[in-house]
């Protein structure tokens, strides 16, 4: 696999109600925050969408529809919480609708977080497993390299993109890192990514998987 380089960040300041101002919808949110135009919220950079409920929504589910970093349609279904902020598993570039399974218990705001992930890196299962990784930082950040063996496109055991289980790198220096690092994989995950946990800067990561599998 040729070297693949991805970048995440920088992110504008997170705002808890810039997608939807406080409201208690019975079925559908009004997309009316400062990022909204014509009923669609457009985020500065694809990132997680934040929900802040003031009541108990733990028995409720929320369906978010929008687009990803590539402009492709994207949907996520997520469970609510009891008066505790929660956010999506996927990064959204736009949000065009948010619906609830049942009426909201109390007012909820929807906005942006300080969390975002890079585009996913798909590894070559026919190449050698060893992979070199370098992350270069600009500005102030906290970030983590993550990987998964699950695959939404698996012919036998597909997993919805928002349900993928991402695990932190086994290299401790690649977890909550703040500076430039080099790391590696001794096996080939299905996907890897860099997640920006917080900060105003950016991270550029290069993944280099070596060679092709010997015959």
C-alpha cells in the first residue's frame, strides 16, 4: 500500500446550540441554529454532533441525517441519556434532519463538539502487515490513533458505520498525544483513523503499509 496521509482539524470553537436552539420536539427538530440555512446546518469541519438534554431521554432514540466529509449521505441512530450531554459516533459535515422516536421529555439543544476524526484508512489485507505511522502536529491538540477490525462492507458480518467499535492504539504514546510521534502496527487492522479529542490545532498522519504479500 502506498503511503496514505490524512488530516484532522483545526476546528472552530464548539457551540452547544449552533445546530438547534433549545426546543422540546414531539418528533422532529427545527434546524435553526447559527449554522443553519434553509433548514440545513453546515459545520466548518466534519465533527461529532452534540446533544444536550435537560430531561431524561435515556429511553429515546435520535436519528441524524446529513452528509459526511465527502458529501455523501449519512445517517446515524443514537440513544439518548438522562440529562447528560452525548454526541454522535460519526462526523457530520451537514445536518439536514434530526428526528426522535418519541416526544422529548424536556428542552434539548444540538450543536458541535471539540471531537473529530480523520478520514478512515483502509488497509490492504493482501499486503504485509507491518505499518509505519507518523503524526505531525500544528498548534495545540490532544489526539489518539484508533483502529478497528470490523467492516461495514463485510459480506458475512457487516456492521453499521456508527456501530463500529474503535479501539485505542496499544502504543501509549499514541493515546491522548499532544506532539509529533512515530508509531507502528505489527498487524493489519481493517481501518485506522486519528481522532482529535480537543484543541485548536490539527494533526496530519501518514500510514505506510509495507510491500505486498509474498506468494
